C-alpha cells in the first residue's frame, strides 16, 4: 500500500540492463490471466523474486510483476507493490512530476497514484485517470507453483510517454517494490529507488507495429505509421483516413512536420535480392510535373547487441542513398528518408523512388508508385472578434459589472483553416484556481460528413444557453479560442493555436 513502513530490505537486487517491451495488437486488460496467449512473447527480465513482463500499444503499457517467490495465498492488502516512473526521464526525483502507483489502502484491486515531492516523500493518493491494476494468485509461465502476480495497465500520457519520437527511441525509467507477508519479504528494484532515481531500469517501448501488408504502398509502404495504399491514402486529395481503432488516428488528414518514409520491406528486400543497392527519392512540388531529387540528412539508431548507437545518413554526390541491411535492428526500421516539410508550399506534393545497382548508374526496375501527399504546415486562424455586454465591446483588462437576471455577455469568434484541414475548435474560459468552463466547441467528425474538408467558422456568433452568457462566479476570466489542425506527421496530429482575452467580471 502507499505508505512507508519500518522494513527489513533484502539483499541488493542484481542490476538488469534494460527491459524491451513488445508490441501488442490487442489491448490486455488487467483481468487477463498471465497464462493467456495475449502475454506470449512479452519483453521480460528477471529480478531476485521473480520476473517482469512488458507489452505496449500506442496508448498503454501492460506490465506484470510475476513474484514467483510469494507463494502464500494470503489475499488482502498486506501484500503490496509500488511502481514508480521517472516522468521527465532525467534520472532524478522531480517534485510534482514523477509518479508512484500502488494499492489504494484496503482495496487490493484498486490502483492509486501519487506524485513525488522529493526523495521518499509523496503527495496524497488519488485514482489515476485511466491506469488500472489487479492481483492474481496462480501459476505463470515461469513457475507452476501458485504465487502472487501483479498486473498493470498504465496510461502512457500519465507517465508522459510517447511512442512517436522522431529519433525513434521512446523509453521511460522505472523502479518497483514488492512486499509479501507469507513468506515475509520486502524488496526494492533497484535498491532504495524511491530515494534515488539514478539507477532506475530503462524500459524501451515497442513502436514497430506491422500494418497489414495489403495496406502498404508498393515501395513507400507507410508515412510514419500511416499506410499508403489507396484504401487509406486518397491519391486525388493527398489526405489519409485510418480505420476506427487503428493506433494512429487520421480523419481525412493532411501531412506536415517531419516525415518518415518507411519502405515496404517485402518488396524492397526482393529488390535487394536482384542487385538494388542505392536509391533516390524524387519530389514534385504542387502544380509541377517535374520530379527532382529530394536531399536530406538524418540519424537513426542501430542496435549493436548491447546498446543503440546513432548512425548518420545523407545523400552522396549523385543524390542517392545506400540501402541498409533489412535484417539490421534499427529504432526506425526500413527508413528510406526523413525530411522536413516546413517551408514547403501548401498543396499536393508527389514523391517516387528509383533504385540502382552499387555503381549508382545501372537502374533496377521496381513497381511503379507515385505517392501524393497534401502538405500543410499552416495552423488555423483564431481570433476573438468581440466580447460584448449588450451593445458595448468589453475590451481586454476591463472590469465589467454583470447585472442580475438575464444580463450577460455575447461572443463572436473565428476558428478557420483556409486549406480545409481543421480538426476541432473550442471556446472556453478559465478562472480562479485551475477552474474552467466550456462555452462552445465543434469537432470534425460531427461538423461535416466524413471525407470532406472543413475550414471551420468565420465571424461566428457563439451560441450559449441562455442567450447571454453569465459567469459562474465573480472573478478574473481568461476567454480562449483554440483550434487543432487535421494534419499528421504519420504518428499523430500536429498543429495547434490559441487566442485569449482577459477581463474581470463582477456579479
């Protein structure tokens, strides 16, 4: 449970190098037995009292503390765990950032969360927004003798983890405690981790889901994690739509930011088999039929068997790149090119790949593919056009008296994306101490039919009920209109902007 006790610590645990989580296509609920096939091929390492398993998808880390030495079936809260994460990944305890999970006192299947205030000190506990845990007693793949098993579903946002680092090395640091009353032991891994984060274990997240081969383009198989087949990427509009539940959300989405072109491994490996050694990426700007070489430089991390080391990639004098060995383990596998679209004109850009033998001259025939992407790095235009009290404009920093009854404010705002790539917009107010009130919002999926573009609103009179909006309390208010672009880098939406006006309302 989440309290510190007078304890007798076991011998120092033997250090492990790292835990490599493995990808799961299907979410694993804490109620799922450790003997279920969902846990097959999980990442694992051994600690003195048992094993740790890890899998993840784009939203959750699924972990198990398989405490094979805890063979006493004394179900209750005297057996407990702690599970800590270094949220800012600095290997130091950061107040009000780093988190510790544990049992809610008196509830063996209810998870609590608290933040570190310093070494060995924490805030009070609360229920985490999404994470869950559950205790199991029974056999596991590591021991047929029934024993204590702690299972977790950890929300990645709660531990500030993201799979979509451009460098391709998403990771976190963690430490944990397991405590048993029968037999009696309490152990920390690493020892005293809650006092000092410098020796926490590094956990690498899996970020290599394998999209259905049928969804991949012939040569450029995906842009980031978004497949390029015609069923996902519309060649006429250059926008992508993924199916519900796919680990990267895209709703008629344009592209922007830094893009990774990922090869169709099956087809490119076949090309290597017939002598392909070099390749060139060609690019045509909007309105042009002329393709010119696209030149970029990037780094990718290669696993050496003991560590990831960076490798640099760039074009040679012929503006060609050398194909890497498909069997080599990279943080971003099958990466053809990484390049920035910032500075490119908005509109339809076209790309294709040419292959050559080692001399850089002799071509190697490949399947025809022209990849068309609508590139848009512009953020939506947002503005509070007016806040009025009756017919009078309420200017920034004003102190306004709101009368009784139906008296209140009216609003006019703009949240507009001229290219039609608006994802959502909202108008709200913040006040007091971390309080807010939603006033109006719109989302792409409900504002327009799927597959169509959406520019949003211009000079829009915000509807409220009643017609005049009344503040909930007398306070200083910050009114804000904010908007998100329906633009993706292949790993998630990018592009956000906001505009606010501050004033004080007396009631």
